[in-house]
């Protein structure tokens, strides 16, 4: 008896029952496979989380902290420090010691420092070479003035300018980025005789009385007269800015732009040309 003949002799209601049960079994198998996948991912997530939580071993042992408690520092801050010195957390971490790339809180818990002094100091903490150089200098002279000579400032200026291209061969040392921008603006205005200055929106250039005018962030800017003659222009943001995407593609500037390339290179694709033809301000032959 052939397989086809067997099928023709089976009642139709039996086929319907078997098909229904087959659908149920398939659905259950899918559910079980999903449950197994979820359990597998949960186990992997737990193992990954435990792996992330465990940092590499470190043989450094921080000194036992004996200073004021976290709550005491919070009270002292409220009473004696300006409220303008903001923190990033509702209950900030109290740090008391650092070693290389790690920081330690009052209880001796270790943290990996990926903030580096607001991304401005990438030398780590208590690096042995930096400590050695600092102690060596402090044992000789703590501070001086520019009206005298000191070998370190001249040697450092020579090493620094040797890494710069011509004609950048002159240094003017300052104490901070705000002071550097303040001096740069002053020198530019004195040299050109022009007071007008353009800055990008969303930029931070300092919080001194002068550089605050250059800063274009609401969290670091106050309505202060230093902003006179300073003009804020839009930031060329290709992701969220108003001039990206379709606005950039349909710009008349794109049609008038020339491209200096060798023959056969920098060729526009057919898709690009089709998009250009759809632009309302461009005439294509």
C-alpha cells in the first residue's frame, strides 16, 4: 500500500486532530526553547555581571582612614563651602586616597577612575615617577617668579616646543584652561584691534569673568556683561543639528561645491545623482 493511499483512507477529522496537536506541540517546543534561551542568557548575564564587578588584583593596601566621617563632611560642606560647587550625585562618594588608576573611599573600597579629574589629568594617582620628580623639586625650591631664571622652566619649554610644528615655538605658561583662554582672547583682541568674537553654542571655555562670555552652556553661564562683542553661532552637529540629513543633502551649497580629484576618482554614484535631481533648487542636465 502506498503512502498516498494511506492518506486517502484516513478520515479527514483525524487529520484535523493530528494537525491541531502538531501545532500545540510546536508551540510548546518554541516556548521551551525560549525559556531555555532566557535561562541561558540569565546565567550569562549573572556571570558577566560578576565578572564586571571583580576588578583585577592590586597589591596596594590603602592607609586606614581616621578623618571626619562622610556625614560630618556633608555638614561641613553645607556650612562652609559655596553651594555653587556642585556634585554629580545626590549622595556623593567620599574619596580619601588614590593609587595609579584606582581611588579608595573612606571604607577602603577600590574604584577604577575613568573620570581623570574631569578628563583633564590623565597621569593617574600618586604615580611613583611623578612623586619622585615632585619631591625632588620641592626639596630644592617651591616657587619662584619670572623676573628670575630657573632651569626647569627653560628645559620644559624647549621639550614642549620640540613637539610642535613651525612656527609654534613660543610658550606662555598659565595655571588653568580658563586662564589660557582668557590670555588667548586678550592677545587676539590686542593684536587685531577687533573685539568681535565668535563661539560655538554648547561650548565650554571657562568660568572666569572673561571666559564666561565665551562659554555657551546654560549651566556655566550667567547674564554678565563679559558677553559683549561675543557672538554665539550654531554648532555644526551632524546628528541633532538642523543642517544635517535632508537639509544638508538639499542644500544649494552642495550643488555649487567643486571637487578637485584625479580623473576616474571621486565619482558620484547613480543613486547620488538621482537624489540631486530631486532637489528643488538644483538644475541637472
